């Protein structure tokens, strides 16, 4: 809500999980993470009402190759340069901050998905995820990362997602949770 503050949001509920992430513009630039991530972790720990709350880090995804996002030139308009920067920054963040207990590797999920027949079509505008299978893939990543249960053992999917897209999304997410810092070739899908 307009006018809300982080302090009010943290006090609003007895949160079990709180997720942090870097803005996509800077997600592949580790030098833009610090000292802000450290300060944010300290602030959240001080103001959260649940002392047993778990901090998570959401790894964002690289833009589509044809993205017109104003920050894409920061990565030479190269998707793999951006992805590799995101992986480096998220891995360094997790290693530097043991307070971050769970990584949500959505960036790797989407990069895995790009190796399939879906190709580089996971975004609706070059940077936001496709409303159907793109967001479903991210949801699958969140589900498996937070619950610890394999998303491959689930059957639910949105009605707007085809059976093939659901299999690809679930498998891309599962592989990302297993190997969050590297792309899994899924070209057989």
C-alpha cells in the first residue's frame, strides 16, 4: 500500500519466511549488492517479529535476447553474460551471508527452460515472465525450494498451461534446485 514502510510490513505479520532480491537491472552486478544486502539483512532481523523466521534469496533471471530493457546494455545485451553475472552474484551472496538459508534459483530455472523447445520465449516483454508457463516455472521453483518436496511429484497446473509446458516448467525448476548455479541442458524437451 502507498505510504507503507518496510518496518510496518515486517511488523504486520509474524512472517515465517522473508525473501530478498536485487532489482533486475543490477542482478548480475555483485558490486551493486553490498553493503546494501548486509544492511537489509540486519534491518530485517532487527524488525521481524518472528525470531525463527527464515531468510531466502530470490535469484532473478536474465532478460530475453531481444529485450529492450534500459538496463540490458549493462550486460552488453548478452543474455549469457547477464545470467552468469546473476549466478555469480547469487552464489557470492549465499556464501557471504549464511543468514540466507534458502536460495530460490528462478534465474537458473528460466535458463534451463531456454534450452528446450520453448526456446527464448519465457518472457512476455523481454524481462517480465510470461503470464502462463513462465510464472508457473517460477512458482514451481519456489515450491520445491521452500517445501523441499519435488515439484516433479505434483500434478496441478494452471488451465492456461499445456501439459507439455507444465512438464518443461516443473523439470526446469527441479533441475535448478538441484544445480542452482549451472544450466541443465534440456534439449530433449
